C-alpha cells in the first residue's frame, strides 16, 4: 500500500466482505482517534493504526479539509478509496460502541441504578452514537437500541420472570437471548422506555402503546413501543422501523425475474385489487412499499392507509390509522376516496367494512393494493368471501394474489456443503461469531403469484374451494411457495431445513 499524505492522490482500495475482498475490518480503537461527529460530517474513517502511519478510508464525498486535518495531526497516512455507501456503513459500525454492547453495559449498571437520573428528559430526536450520557439505565437502553439496529433486529423484547429480566432480539424472524439483567433493574428499564415513548409511568395495570423517534448512526429509526402487564411485572416489546425506503427493491428482496415481470403488469393496471398475503412477519408490507416505489408518482395520485407508517415514501400521501380517536381503516378509506386518488394502498384488510370499500373502490376505477393474512394465494379468495364479500363482486375486481414467505440465508462465512445419503450435495448451517452462532444471516423472499384469468374468475363466481383455485393456477404456470424456494436451494443460499420450516414442505 502506498504511503501518502493528504495532498497526494489517494490509492485505490476495497472494503472487506462482499464489496471488498480480503481487506481487514476497521478497528474501533483506530476509528476513535477522531470523534464520531468529525468522521461522519467529513465522511472519513481512520481504519487502522500502524507503528508509523494510519490507514484512512475515504470516498468521493470525503471533505478534503477533513483529510488534511488528520494528516496534519498524525503525519503519514495511507489513503484507501471505497464506495460512499460502504464508507458510511463502516463508520457506523466502527463507532457503534463495540466496547459498550448491551451485555457489557448491563454488567456496568447492575449495582449502580440512579433512579433520580432516570427521570431526565431527552431530546425529541437524538443520535445514539453521539450520546455519551453516563446515567446507567439510559446508557443501557441506548446500548440495546444501538446494538439492535447494528444487528438489524426487527424487535426488542424485555420480559420479566420470577428471578430475572430477559432481553431478546428478533433477528431474521427468530428470537435469541441478548442479556439477562437482574430483576431489580426491570422496573427502571420499563419506566425509562415509557418516558421515552411518552407513556404513563404510573399506570402499570393496563397495556399501553407509544412511539420513540431516534437517529442511530445517522439513520432515522421509529420505535413502536407496546407494554403489557404480566404476573411478574410489565413486559415491553419495541418494534424497530427504519424510515429509509432506499433499500426497497423487489429484485433485492428476492423476487424471480419472471414473477416480477407478471407482478409489474398487475400493478400497472388502471383498476382492480392486487393482494399480498402471508403470516405476520413475512414481508408483505415491504413488498407493497417496494411495489409503490415502482409506480409513477408525477402523474398519479397515490394514497395509503397504514398502521403504522413504516417508510416515508416521496410523492405519496400516507395516512396513519389511530383507532383510539376513531380513525379506522374503513373511515380513512372513505375519506381518501374523496381525495381523487388513482392508486390506494391499504396496510391490511381486517374486516368486512374495509374489504367492501376496497372492492367498491376497485370497481369505480381505482387500483387497490392491500395485504391480507392467509397461508397461500388461493385461500385469499375464501378469506374474503368468509368475511362477507360477495363472490360475484370479488370475481369482477380481483386481479391477482401474491403469497410470500421469507427464508433465512445461510451465513456465507460458516455454511458447509455435505454429501447426503442419496449422493446429492446440500448446504447446511454451522454457526459462527458473524451470524451469532445461528448459521444464518439475512433473508430472501419466496413467492407464489396467482393471476386471476377467466377460468379462475368463473371458479370464484361459483364459490369454488381453495384446492380447485390452486389447481387452476398451477395449470396456468403458477409456482407454489415450495417450488419457488427450489432456486434458493439450488444456489446454496438456504438450507432444506429452513425451506421446510418456512413453507411446510408443501
């Protein structure tokens, strides 16, 4: 690597991992030679410290003044160019308090809870990576939220039991223990979370719901908080919702190219209903958001009714449901129809009234995108007719149903290929530090797209069973969830055990 100063043209380099070959990960100790605020604003990272030089990572967004300042203070530096997005991610990871993980902070605070500091107000929006507040409970919660965001956890569970409190993260759809604070800390943790979510800390007998708005590593994160009384105290579940829609891409989510082409045609129709179905946590809402990001917003009026609003989408009118004040899905929908929409997205069809309004909207010239809780595409028809929607109306309005699941990706570091008894080779999970010993890291989608043609329309009209609709769909080329997952098995991206767990093998 070429030794250089701030004034010399930087050498080329790459990050480790997928983007970067074998380059060593940045050292948190080296990174902290300069403050986080300086690194983030200047888009510059001190990645490694050697005996006589520093290795500094920069991108096209790096401030020349920041590089010159580091060279002035530390002398010779080796400059490595990396993509701007990779650099931003590396900065956040390097400063994410590896020495202040949730487990370590718990150990620091268990004997020194200062309840008077617990009542401190916090700013409406704060960046946790810049927070150095030494109040033990605040530091612990900050560490939990920061670590959860770093590990891309979707939920944090704080649960009381007879002799301990357990904190668990849901990562890639599965829960795992993170830390076990002493029971004496549990009440203080819950109270602090309630303060942050603007809930009533004196009310411990009733469930409460609230929100916290934060910034973690420069990324806005909305935290939905739910508390519930139990026999051993209140438990809290925090749902982390990143308010950044830049990652919404159907190809990146794992949709096959032929399925994507058919789905694009569906969402390009001028009117009708397109449903996305699956159980809780299967990625339905993310698929709808990714679908809307493919639509033309300049010439169409796109409006949504959601609970909650998970991503902020530019050029789209988004409405939040609030049942406590009577703002239900049905009421919001009726109001939206008076706002001259072209496309309407419904976060979830939960009842007959919402379903009926959706059908009527589709029949009067609107495209309606919605989610529904069903196990597969064909059963969405039965679900809506069971709600009370007339089959002849559904047959006239439904365009297609996309069922989906998320399968976990095998960890690329520790996955292992083994020869099976029949002589075939399959990849299996092993477990390492990178994947938290789970053997998996990240998820990809598997999809089942049922297109409503004249044959299936006739079946819906005469109230046919799910099995008949399924067979008609397969006769016209539909792949089931299990069949779609074969592409991930063939590429070694996931394991047979994971596919069976998610799809049931059907």
